[in-house]
């Protein structure tokens, strides 16, 4: 249960190889303050949090690339290294399964995903499963299943995640996405899965079946039509050609929010009672090149960062879906990953 007076926000600053810890105050007017900056490793851009044990698993680049386990001090906000594990290529996405027994990773550059058992102190054991797809950009464990999103192959690969950390393909083993859409990030909420695409700038809703399998249902564009952006493609430079550049997706109450980097906007999409996609309510300007953002668990606030900004923006989600910026606070360079640790 979240203590609405005080949450922590962690932000990865890839340009500095650090993670900023911010205190989010909720007692009166929401306020965001930096309380610590900790070294995580070269190019740190993704991490997963075990809030029950105050552990943070952060990926870093280099030779070799690796994952560092950090201990979070909730009072000071500082992160202290506990252990490290080398990996064959840098991780683009990390996620813990709900039991916190396994850490799952996706490597865009390496084109593979892996599963590692998590020890009592947060140390990572040898990989229990390995899958390969082109340009994996995301992995999401959910209720005994695991979903790997392949940008290069335009698909979602879906598996049963065993109690021993093994992966068994579901039927079907993969779910095709629109050709050239560039599937990127995925979130799952109850019986709905929401996927954002990089090249076409869509949120695609999938139904989640009783066996965990996904089925595409409907989609909506999160690209501001006034920006004049064109469909992108693999290997293109969106900044030079004025192309769509979708990035991250999260749910905030009765809204789905998607970020688009070329126009630096957050699009707010209405959801009906069943979680089905409605119309876009707002294209809100945000930090420059917003690769990552997060919403509080009550859906009332959004914290967004930009790869070309050194500030984090705190916004309120209004009743009509508009985002109202309440404050901006300085952080590190190349910020691109935001996660919230709810107070308890």
C-alpha cells in the first residue's frame, strides 16, 4: 500500500552512468526533490526494483557489460553495490518476475533474452533460460508467463515461466505485429496488454487469454498530427528525416500514456471500463526526447525525463487527461529510465 505522502523516484542517467534518487512528497502540493546520486555504471539505462528487499538491479555497458545489484537506503536515497554479474551484451530492459525469484533481461544489441535466479542477497546465478530474436527491446514477466518484444522481427514471443526459471513456448509461440512497426515496450494490466511501437507510433492493445497468450485487438496513434512526422524504419535517423520515434508506455488510472521522441510529447489515450482504447485526449509537450517516464500507482502524477534534457518534469493527470506540469528538477545527462518506489 503506497504512502501517498512520500514515494521515491529512481532515474537512470545514461550519460553520467548514475541513478538519481528523488523524494516525491504528496502531503499538499506535490513536490519532487533530488536527495542522492549514485554511481551505477557506464551507460546505465535500465534497472529493476525489488521493493520488498530494497534491491535495485541495474544494467551497465562496457567490456564486459554487466548487471550490478545495489542496496537502496530509503532514508538517504543512496544506492550501494552488493554484487555484479557479467553478461554477453548490454541489457536494454530488465524486469523481476512477481515472485522476485528471477530477473529477466532483453538485449537489443545482442539479440537475446535471458533469465537468472536471484539469491537471498540479490546475487544473480547462472542463466536458466536463453532465447534469441532480433533487437529484443523489452521483456515482461506476468503471472507465470514471460513476454519478449522483438523490434527487429516485429513480434512478441510468449512463454510459460517455470518455477525453475525455464521458458516453455506458448501456443502460438510468437505473435506477429504490423510489418515495420518496430514493437518496443509492453505493459500488462489485468486482461489487457498494451504495446508501443517505435516506427509507427502506435499503442496496440492485445487481449490476454486465460492461458496467458496474447491476441491483437485494436490500436491508436500516439503521434501528434501537427508534428508532420512520417513512418520510420530500421536504421533511419528520426532527427534528420522528421520520422516517428515512439518510446515508452504506461498506464495512469483510466489513461494510457505513450511517449514520442521526435516531437517530445506524451499522448494521453482514454480507456473504457474494460481497458479498451479510446481517443487521444492530449498531446502534452514534455522534456526533450522522452525515452522514459513513469506514473504513480494511483494514476494521478507522471514523472518524465528526456535524453536531451537534464531535468525531470512532474505533472498532474487532470480529469480530462491533460497533463499539467507542476515542477521541474535538475538531474543527470541522458536520462532515460524512471521507476517509482512506493512508500510503506
